[in-house]
């Protein structure tokens, strides 16, 4: 049981966005990906979720090769993600944005909803209760009726993470979720990520803030222009002079 990315390469025209990259995410572990802009972090995410086709190598989830599984079906394999640049309708309120996260797994279907079957009503009550718990956990309870357009970007990112976990994914991919967050929001997000991982979810996180990376990661992968520069536990990386020189700039 894990996400296994093995020796993938991705090229866009003449740009080698990823060169022979391997990453493994086990349940309950937090793996971070760091590297300067353009080093291939988002491309790695897109390769896992299926938005980008890999030229070489394989992506497997729980032993199953995803090569022929389209992006929209990968949700059903237990993947959830957030995007580096959230796209959202500014009129949608926080509660509805999180509730949206439940619907891909709804089994009752549209016909069931039109017929107002009791099973649908039961499911909606369950979703609504689960949504309340998530809003509470994320400290978003007081904002449930606020529309996304009124919120600072930091809060929108928290809502994105809340929506992503609504489906109870087994693997959660977060692309720079802390960008634009205040320190307090970052701390709330970090403790949420820790709690999500402790519940058995494998987390893959792209993050620029090394303090946050250091406090969260079981394993860190450092990319540089599409290639692997270093990897290991953050404390191990901190003892690697090549990493410190290249990444921390001292
Ligand atoms: P990061 O997330 O680390 O900033 P990206 O994965 O977004 O890096 O980009 C890696 C490289 O691939 C960059 O040179 C970027 O310009 C290029 N790239 C990413 N996506 C595309 C795309 N869809 N088409 C063409 N080039 C792309
Ligand atoms: Mg990116």
C-alpha cells in the first residue's frame, strides 16, 4: 500500500520538467517536495493525478499501474489534491465549498436525488454532519456562510484542504497550501496535516517554507531543474553541505 513513482521523466517540448524521479508515499507518512520555481514540483503532482502524461517510468497506487487510468478515475483510487492556484467561484460559501468535496463518492446518484429517496436524505445528513466536523477542526465554523470571494487567500487555501479531505482520501497531495497564510494559519494548517497523516493518510506536500517542511516531514525530496538534488529526512539534509549550499544558500 503506497504511491510509488518510479523513474519518471516528463518533457514539455525542449524542457525536461522531470528527469528520472522516484518518490514513495506510504500511508501515515508526510513526504515533502522542495526546490526552486520551475524545478518540476507541480509536474510531479500532475503526473500522479494524471493531468500530465509521463514519457518514461511508472506511477502506481497500491501496486496498480495508473498508466491507463484517466485523471477523473484516479479520485476513486483514493487520491485527493489541492492546486497551487485555487480556482473557485467567489460566490460559493465555505460550507458549500467543503460539501462539494463529498459528492464524487456519493453512491445514490442524480436519479436518487430527483426521486428524493430516503437513502439520499440519509446520505446528505451524514455529509452535513461530517462537513460540520471538518469545519470545526479547521476553525472555519464561524465562516461557514462567508463567500470565498470575501476571504483572504490563506483562508481559501484552508477551505481547499478541508474540501480535499472530505472524500476521506488515502493519499492527499497539497501543492503549496501554506502560500499566503499568516503564521497562525500556517500553524493551524500544519497541525491539520499532522492529524490527517496520523489518521493513516499518506501526504505529499510541496512547500517553500523550510521551517514548516522541517517540522512536518518524514522524508524530503529536493528537486533542481527537474532532477533529484538530494533526499532524506530534513535533519539529515541539514547536515549535507551540498544541500545547505544549494538550497538554504549559506
Ligand atoms: P514548479 O512547480 O517546481 O515551480 P513546474 O512543475 O510547474 O515547476 O514546472 C517545471 C518546468 O516545466 C518549468 O520549466 C515549466 O515552465 C515547465 N512546464 C510546466 N508545465 C508545463 C506545461 N503544461 N507546458 C509546458 N511547460 C510546462
Ligand atoms: Mg509549482
